[in-house]
C-alpha cells in the first residue's frame, strides 16, 4: 500500500522543466529535502516580480538583473481582476501579458513559480478578486460555497489551460516548476469554521486535478493536504517545519521590506538582517526561499489596495521601483546566494546535524560519507559578538550573523560583513518642458475643466435612504455623489436669532467632501484605524431650498483579512441637521437621495486628453474638483522618469492616456520615530526601521519611459482638493556616488572563492564597478584607510588614517569601469599599529 501511495504521489507531482538552454523536458518532483529536477535535488533562490507593476519594456532588464543577482526562480501572482474585469471577458494585453512575461523568464534560463491564488492579497485592490464576483447571488468568498468554488475553479482552470496552450509548464518543456493555490488562508481560516477546513481540502483537490505536472503549494496552511506542499511566509522562517515528513522546507515570502501607506512612514529592512534570515533558513534545512519582493514596482491606475496603499510599491526591494539595483542590498544578497550555492552539493546529499556551541550559538553541518562537508555558524545574540571553536579553529561571529563555510573550514561570507558596494541614486529635477507661446506664460500651456458639484450625469438615480458605496459603484470609480436638499421656511426654528445649525454625517470611509449650497464646507479622510468618518460641520441655512452634496471616495479597496470582501465604504449614516444648541434634529438619512457613480470628467474621457470640453481662459489654481491638461517634452536619455507633484493636493494623473496612479503629496506621516540608520541586530518587524517622518511618503511618481515620446506628451491631472499644476516638475533618476567600506576582518570577496585552493589565505578586498557598461570611474570623492566613520555620501576620516589612501585608490580606479584594492597594511602601510583598520571609498562614475 505504501509503495502504491508513493507511486501515486510521484504521478501527481511528476513534471518537466526546460528553459531555452534545455533541449528536452525534465522531471520535477520533491522529497523531504528539496525540489527534485531531473532526478537531482536543488537548492533554489527565488524572487517576486509582479508583471503588471512594471511594463513589458522593463521586463527583460528586471529579469536579467534577477539572474545576475543569482536567482533561479521568478515568482509572480496572477491577478484575476486584471485579467477578467467583466465575467467571461479576458484581457492579457500590454502589462497584463502573463504569457509573454513567463516566456521571457524562461528565455533568460530561469524558472517560474506561478501563484494563481486566485486570491492574492499583495496590497492589490480587493485582493485581486473582480468586483463582479461580489454580486453573484448567494456567493460567499473563500469558504465552502458552491457559487464561489465554481468561479474559482473556472478561472484557475482558464489560467492553467492558458499556460498549457503555450507549453509553459515544466511538463511541457516550459519554465513553470511550481504553482500555488489559495494564499495565506491559514492566517484567517478559524473565522470560517468547519466550512473553511472543507474549502481548503476542495481547493487542494481541485488544483491537483488540473494535472499541471508540477507540484502545488499552499502558503501559511499548516493543514494543507498531501500532495500539496505547505510553505512559510514571514520575516523569518528558519523555525518552520512542513506538515509532512515527505515535504521540503520552502519559504514563499521572505519580506525584503514592507509596503507604504499614504500618511505613513516609509519602512526599510537592513540587508544584514535580511541576509541573516536567508542564511538561517538554509542553515536549518531550507531548500528554496523567495524574496517578496525582489522588484516591487508601481501600483499604476487604481490597482493599489489597503485601503490607502501608496502608488509606489517599492518595498525596499533589491531592485527598486524604477528598475535600478539597490545597493548594497542587491550585491550582498548576490554574495549570500553564491555562498549558499557553494554548499549545495553537501546540503542536498544529507540531512543536517547540529553540534553544540553554547547559548545563542549554533553550528549546522552537512557532511557526507564521501567527504563533502559544509557548515553554517550562527550567533543569534542581539547584542554581543562571540568567538567560537569549531573543528579545531577559532571563528569570530558578530551578533545576529551567520558565517558560511563551504568546506567546513574557511569562511566565505558572514552575513553582517558587506563586501558589496553601496550606490546613491538621486533624482535630478527639472522643469516640465512646455510648448510655450510667445507670451512665455506657463499658465497659457494649461487648459482646465471644472468638475460640477453634485449631479451632472443623466445616469443618476434616486433612492430613499443612504446607500453603501462599493455596492453602488461596483468600483467603477473612486467617487460617488450623494445629493439631496431641504427646504427651510422663514419661521423655521433653525433660522431664529441667526443661529447656525450643525450638519452631522457618519461614513464608513475612506474620504468625504461636503458641499452646502454648492460651496465646500468640509473635507475629511480616514487613513488609519477602521477608516470610519464622523463629522460635525457648522452650517448656515438659507430660507428656501438648500442643496446638500456629498462626494464620497475610496482610496483602494481592502485586500486582507477574514471577510475583507464585505468591508464597506461611503455615507451610510446617520446624517442629520441639528440646531447649534442641540435642541432640534432634522433627520436626513431616510429621505430621498440622488446618486451619481463617478465624475462627469470620467464620462467625458478627459483622462485621454481628447474631448472638446477643455477651457483655456482664466486659469484656476488651488480649486477643488478641477481637471487640468498640458503637453510636455520628455528629458533626453534613457534614465527612469518621475513626476514631482509638489504643489498639488490629491488626485490621479495620466500620461498619454496611461494612469500613473493616485497622487497625494499633501498627506504627511507623523513626526518622530525615524532614523536613516537602524540597528539590524534583533528581530525585524515592519515598524522597526522607519524613515521620512513628518513628510509625505510619496511626492515622486514613476512614469515609465515607454509611455512617453520625445515631445507632445499629454499630461492630464484630476485635482480633488486644490493645487497649482504649474508647480509640477519632472525628474530623472540616476546613480550618483558609489561607495564601499571593507575592514581587515572581512572575508575575501565570495567570487574569489576557489575550492581547489581553500588553504590559500585570501585577504579582504574592496571592489568598485560602475553600473552601466559605458561608464568609467571619473573621480574619487573620498578615500581613507584607518578608522573612517559614517556612511556612503557622508564618510569622514577617523583619528587613524593613511595619507597614501587617496592617491593609491585614484591610481587603481580612475579611468576604469571597475577596480579592486586589497584592504591591508601591505597596500597602504600601517598608520596605527594594533588597531583594526578599514578602507572606505566614495567614487563617481561618468
């Protein structure tokens, strides 16, 4: 029976994988130790790149930089609401071209992990579910509910069949070696009770029945049924154990940073801690881990979720939002990957053992009978360095670090010691290049359209009472107008003695603009907490008719949590007028309201830049609900572009008809609690390392180069609360300085490791290399050997310094694309004997 079950397992998981470097298909299975490709266990490194968060023109470069960073796998979600915005109508064009993306990854010689979900979370609008799903009669999301299961199976099958049609599964010679069904359901499944348990079993069986020929995984699902592999998500997964002794230890989300919210501080994760987490995972038996994210990208259009997730989804990833390598994070992790791969032969050949070293110290040894031996030495103390004895040798372990010994003798890398250089990208601001007329007046290049207050569309409708917003708009727009009126007689108590009344409104969020008799009376947003709004607005009512117009808005729909799909928005009441002394109340909640989904400008398709409704006279500034349009020329070159919305309030912007997302440069984060330098030692959490306190989290908004022309680019802006569009500027992002700081105690660069010369003592070395092939090092801004202090861009000399450092570094580096310098007294002399010294260099490429 056991033999039959194992054969069945192999049939279910059987698959093949090829890239362009393979002539034939390869089997993909798994055992307790690792994924098995072509009969060989593999230690694999993966990184997440979400195809719609960049452009097809960016994909090849992002994939190549991932490969250069020594990744084996690209992981991506599949976004249901992107591909099926209307039931039965599919869209795989442009940024949605999933097949093209998977093919490009395969052509680069990398594998793919396709996370179909179809729930994705991902700080993506509505968790990736299409809104039409919500309106299917009797449906309940993510539980044992037949309408939901029917739709989930239909879409999942469609994606699997699409991949099969294009020969993209490993079983067909394609790059896809893993698929995922559901996503982090175990975090919230208790809320669904027994129906949640049966739903997971159904989802697993449904996925396996699709016969992809490759293993399926479920992340954060401790009761995932065989043959599904349960995997770990988190900042650390070294302590994770699969639920089956037949499953390998896989890490599907190693959070390389964290997302940013409008009004929030910007999180970042030190690379020393990220490298520590990676090394610890492989040390303790892990065989595949994935960076979430390796490139975060941009939430174009209205795709950000949350609510209140920013347009940028940079995530402090190794490749930044604009496609520029983030150093030293990218380079240090590349070195970690090489060090891990140097241990692969021993790691896949045996299970680890754990010799005792002492409190907060841990040795892990992979040793085979044939003599292969690799080891990891860890110091998990959060403050104190340690010196340990292992195999008769002494090793220094900084706090919260792992040393990797591919031969159980020599340290190739310590996670706390960075050999990789740092780079300082910077935005180069410049004014928009307008097509100015003879007057030279910038305002003359702008045209505008005033969004009407209240009802302006023939599709408006009347209902008694207040309606929840998402059920009303189906998320076709961020905006919903609620319009009503009250008639006040001359002898009305509200008007006696010239007293004011108070308009009281309660909303589920996310934002609200209140107009009384056509004039803006109040604006409120609720970026934190439960997002509800309660507002009391002093109002003077007129004799006769008084118009009440409420513009309610969303800022991305919820994407996480049990029953997140039921989270509401909009003005649901109560709403009332109260006399200022509190004696009288006039209820508005139950009376008739006229509703308008969306804006007049949206119906007129102003975002495209066309339409004959634009006005060029009496240019209005700092006015709410105003559309603006201009044309501009793009900066020369190929550097990434961003628009700086300083001077604007809140809204959305389009370049040549493409939405670059929501902007909101006026909402600042709280002050205090930030630092540009964060102690990496000790457990990381999303609020441990923060920057940008007291400032808006995003002022610059990515404009992909492929979206612009040399000239005649049309910029359209919808400004919600008031701003001055003539202050909008453009910037190119370029790499400024590059730096490196290496001590005498650093291991030699990992690329210098030679298994045939392990007894050769290689010393530490400082490496510099310009990021672009056509660049050379043009100048050295700083060089100091001794006890230099500070960080890249702000190095200073210490009390101990060699005056030979600058000329030696200049001679070695200036005029070359790359250079390497030995960090030792043999190179620079000894300016202070008995003191541990280091070399710090800042260089400029030109």
